[in-house]
C-alpha cells in the first residue's frame, strides 16, 4: 500500500504565472515582498535556458553523469544530450520545454504526463505541430552504433532520426511511420548495423504528434558506441526492503482538519506540525498555517497536540523548519516584524523561563531569493544552514544551498551544492541527518515514482560540492504524487511524513520504521545538565563542543533555562571536549571519548558544574592531557589552555594559582615532583599565549589533596588533575 504526502492546494495556484512575473518583474520582487514566503510542498515547473549563468557547468554535469545513467547486461557507456540545437515548438518555456529533453531520463521509466519532458505546443488541448522535431547536441562527439530515445508519455510518434557529424556529415538512421503504441512509456532503440563513419555531435528526432493521440513527450536522447540494448531504471537504494507499512499517529495528533509538515525533534520525543485552517489557529479558519506540537510521554504515547501560541503563531504563515537537539531552539520560516507582520526570510527562537522568545532574524550575506517559495534546515551541530532558494547561479529554479555560521544569527553567503544534487527542475525540502553528511531532499530531476520523490546522498568532504549519486528511497515512501518533508530523529528508527491515504480527515501525520539500509551513519545523543557548582541551581548556558585534538567546533547548544538540561548529537568514532559558558561563571570543560562507538547510542546524566567568578574559587581544567608519567602536554590540551589564557587576558586584574595534583600510585616524592612539573608546564604554555608569568603562582601538591578515593581507576583519574584558584581580582 503506497502512502504519499498530500498536495497543498496553495502551492499549485498560479505557479506558471508566478514564474513569468518573477522573470519580468525581478526588481520589484527583490525589493518589495509584501507577502510572506510559503514553505514549499509541491512544485513541478522548470525553467532552464541557454541564458542561465550556470548553463556550461550544468552541461558538464550532464556529461559526467551520463556514464552511470544506464543499466544493461554489459557496461554500456551512454552520453545523454546536453544542449538544445533547435526545435519546432514547445509546450511552454516553463514546463515541457525543449530543455526538458536534456540530461539522463527523469520522467522515464515511470512515465505519464509530466512537466519534466519535452512536447510540442497545443491548441485547445490538442497538439498543433504536425511536423514536429527536436535537435539536441553533445559536448563530446562520438562514433556511435545506437541512438536511445526515452519516450515518457504516449510513445510511437517518432518518424525519423537523423545524426549529424562534426564536419557537416548527415545520416538518416531511422525512417518510419507514426503509430499508436500500447505502452505508457518506452525506450526507443535505433541500432545501426555498423558504427557511424564520423563523430556524431547532434541528433534530430522528428515526430508526427497528430497521428498518435495525446501529448507525445520526449524525456531524454542518448547516444552510445554499443549495440547492446540500454535499460534504464530508477536508482533505488540497493536491497532496500521495508518490513512495515506507515502507521497513523492517531487521534492525539490527527483530526478532521489538515495536518502537514511534521518535524520530529532529534531525540524523537517532540513532534511539531502545521495544522491548517483550524478554529484554534491564531487567525481562526482563515489562518492557513499554525504551529502545533505534541510530546511523547513515559508510556510511549503522544500527548494531545497543542497550538504553540504567540509569539510563534500569528495570522500569517507559521511553520517549523528545524529543531536543535536540545529542543531549546527552533528554526522558523519567515522573519517576524515588531508590528506582528512577517516577511520572507528565516528566524530562530529559543526557550526562556517564560516561554518562547520572539524569533530573531537570521542575517545571511548577499541573500537573494528569486522565488516565492523557500525551505530551510539547520544542521544538528548548529553550524550549517541549508536552504532551497533560487539565486542567479541556480541550475533550475529552486536549488539547494548551504550557509556557514559566522556568529550569532549571522551566516555566510549561500553556496550552491552543485550539479550532482541540483537539477534544472526544483530541488527542495532539504533534511541533513544527525551525522552531518547524509542529506535527504525532494526533486523531479532524477528518475522516480511520482511528481517529486525523496532522494538521499552523502557529502564526501567539507567543500559541500562533492556528493554521492542521489538514491531513490523506493515506492514505499515515494508515491505517484509529490513526496516531501522527510525527516527522522537521531536514532534513524522512524521516518515521519504526511499523507491523505487512509487519513482521518485531510492530511494526517504518519511514521514508518526504517530498514537499516535507509538509515544514516550512527551518532551519539548526549544528555546532561549545567548547574551552579555552589548552589546546584540550573544555569542558562551555552554548550560548545570541539573535536579533539584539533579544537574544531563540532556542535553548539543551549540549556533549558528552567532546568539546565541540554542535549547534543555527535558523530560516533571521535573524541570531543565540552565547554559550558554562563554569564558570571567560569567556563567549564569536560572531555568524552566516542571513538569505539559504532551504533546509535544515548549517554545520559552528563553534569557540567560552573563555578562563579570570585576570589577563592577553584576551577578544574578538565581537558588537560600529558604523556604517561611525564609533564609533557599533549596537543589535545591546547584548546582548553588557550581559553584559560584568553580569560586572563580579558581580566587583567586577576591573579591565579596553578596547582597540580596526582593519585597515590608511586612514591610521595615522585608524585610531588610530577605535580609541580605538570603545573609548571601549564603555566608556561599560558605564558606563551601572552599572559604575564608574574600573574601565576605554581604549586605542586602531589597526592596530598585527593577529591576522590584512590581505590579504583575512576577515583584515581579524578585525583590526577590541574586546576587554578583565583587569588586576586579587581572590582
């Protein structure tokens, strides 16, 4: 049984007309958005012309991709057309245009009446181009023995195929009559008895669309030196099998109204969704999109969904785009103005002691969206903002981009994710898994089962330009309609989606258990609290995680101000250092080793105790590492010591005692000397960072001041430490 996302009516309204308006009145749209953007659900139109700024780069991607675009008994190398050389007519510039015949098939093999294949103009719903033709070119001419044409709807209209050489050669390789074919779609193979005597650079396909009833659509035209028949199939995740069907989340979540755009928190315990035109929406029945939420109780049941209320909900379009792992911050569509209105953009809100804060605008360098629609997603580590927008360097309309965090609420110029992902149609609904490299998105630019399908790809490096070939998630998730809004918790156990299939009303929220093949790489969910070391009261703090030994920032989070609780998700297989920052407190650091973890894991009860800044306060330096039995600092220690030096430089009136301590293994004299030397190494390093040595007193206490029993390794590890105590500070 196939489930699918419900199509939101709003996004169908005047899409073609809107695209024309965008092209004609670009300046007006950029400078005078009067209406808030809408989260993208269904968009199928395309617009790809030779005037696009990235056309040459896009052509190169088509050539590269074509090699892997066929499946046969042998390894057939096929080149798909990458430029339009001419055509008799086209249905329109924005849908079923001539450029839709470029690249590998995407409407085929599913076939049917789609926007992503070329067809001729129509008059009164009937094709009006009797002598139809399309001529396409190839940037890499080749000696060929076969032409492959993907007829994705109402095949049989082809009457002639002509190939052209680099030096003006011409050869008719097929000459026939149009006839009705009892097939929805097909690959039309023109196999030559002998290879061409010249290098083919163009292919012309002539049709008689009057004879074959219905819209005759050409999806792709390829050439190959092989005479083996080419077979083309949807590129699904290999051996992907779902053992369960989607399950409705029930009356606590769903109603007779329209529930859409589910967004599950990374810990899987809070579900946000959009409820449309509900009487309890901020604008009542006239309010199209309000944010609602539900929590998973201790019995594993969802609580009754509630309207999240102001300031996040108002009479305009309100929707959640991402949730931080701690659940304390939400990424929201649109920018919230002080007067209660919203404008296009993206905002971030966070929990306060009294509720959600007024959303803060996210400032993105050189940001322009030439499209009425947009999606956004914030990575779990808080460092990357993904978006589906249209800019001047887009390959089609909506493309996927990434911006890198520059500071609080500030982001770099969007970087296009490149032609492996972005196509000449709309690519949108990005969801970056908790591992930080597995990306899910929706598009009609790759062969699929419906109008838009969900695909998955993996980032190969930090340039955000190199990705694995996108794989389709299969017909259990992808329906004949548009499938979007795919998201999963950190565990990867379930995928959440919206569907009208067997729903209680309109759209309902469902979930489906994922097979291992569909899950991202394993991560670790770490939960903890930040408290005042003297009073044990919760602290409103920020958590910064760094990868050791390099000190690269790996994640950021903030605590719940009422409980001090936090949650962070980290990729398994590495070592990390935590740092908690609270106003009026010393930063506290703690390290954790996840290098041996190979599956999804949850670690609870990580406690970070912050000491208030005052004379006499002792602060332990947690992430300090020495060679065994020596005073030689390891590189993993430098990030912690750099922060200590920075604190002293920012507070020039503070003087400290640097104290070394050991466990009880070894003689008292050895431990005394070791603790003194280690404290001295720490002080020397801090001094090397620009701190006056006179502000530091160095003491080695050996084994004389334990803070835990030396009866086991855990206690001995706690006793082996370096700490500093404030001796003096100015007012």
